């Protein structure tokens, strides 16, 4: 389930940027996640006691993980929409995909994992990869305020990465033994908040058949199915294994984005993606479960 979610998420950056260019950042994101939330609730209602099961989830999970989920969605889509061009979108995507390495790091204090001495090497390597990709595409000459504006997408992407890494671990900590999940509610809440933000920021939307098909795809697959599968994976699967699968996401996302967005990035993007993956792999090999370590 976690692997399927990762494959679907690898298409998110490309399709999200395409939709923001056609419909506007907030418009596209609001429609995607309101639709995904409704589809998720409908699917949940088909299971015996499905909707009622959401009400039985721990309040700490519903409130805490729900807030982290919304912060992730809003930050990530704003980062993609505010990117100055499609090349910068690739760098923003790489920063967002620091979350696999951060998930492993956060599992130490949150899930009582143990770290080996090489862990700082993995962290530094992953961060250096995003720095290389970012500095390689950021305009070198700009005024102070223009520079802040061009850096804002990167900051939002980092907030998204931290939020999702925390969400992945805290979901396991607070709701590991529960059959149901709160993802449909989280998706709907994210869409409604984005819709409220949209009402205060008018956008021009250019509708077309391609935009409609992309919306359907985003709402149904990366928007609903992937999040449901990931929530189940992190709550019921082996979190270290699930998180380690996600190290391929930066490379998959970059490859798919270059094809769909017709971007030809410089070598710094590919080197950066490789360093993020290598850093996540080192982090994965540097963290052990206490029970496994004692055997």
C-alpha cells in the first residue's frame, strides 16, 4: 500500500503545477481536495460502521494529525503555485521530498527508534542535495524583496516536508491500533480551508477538457487513494520499511515532472535528487527498532 501511494504521489508535482497554471493555485487545490474528501467519505460509508469508526478515533490523532495534514497540503500547493517557473517547481518538489529522510529521523524521538553514528551523514547529504538543486535554479541577482519572494516557495516546501514527516510518525503513535483512519475528513478539511483562502484571493481560471481530466485524476488517485493507502501503511505496516520505500520518490517525481511539464533541468537537479535519495538511504540504514537491536 505504501509503495502504491509513493508511485501515485510521484505524479503530484507535475499535474499540480499544470493545474495551477490553468485554474489558479487555490482554485485547483480546493477542488481537488474537496472532491477527494467527498469520495473518501463515500467509500468509507460503504464499509460496515465506516463513518462511525472515524468518530471513535483518538481525539489526539484527529486534531493533531489532522492539523499537520492540512498544513502539509496548504504549504505544498502554495509552494508549487508560487514557484516562478517550471524549473523552480522541480527544486520545490525536491525540498518537499525531504520528508522520507525526516520521517526516519523523527521516528527516533517519536517511536523510540535507535540511531547509529552515520545518521548525521545521511541528514547532511539529503539537505545538501536540496541546497544544490535550489541554489542552482534560483536567480543569482535580485533585490532583497525579490529574493525573499523567490525563496518563499522553498520555505513553504520545507514546512510541508516537516509536517508530513511528523504526520507519518504521529499517526503510527496515536492511532496504530485503529481499523479506520481520518484521511477523508483531513482531505475535506484541507479542501474547505483552501476554498476559504480562494474566496479572499480571486483567481482567473481557464477551463478545458484536459484540465477536467487532470482534476479527476488528482482527486481520485494522488488526492484520495494514495493518502488512504499511506495512512494505513504507516499505522499498520513496518514504518521503517515503508518510509525507506519512499526514498525513490524524489527521482520518480523529477523524471515524471520533466516529461509532463516539458522541462529540461540542469545537472544540479539530478545531482540533488541523487543526494536526497542517498541521504535517505543512509538515514534508513542508521535507524533500528529497539526490539531488532536487542535480538
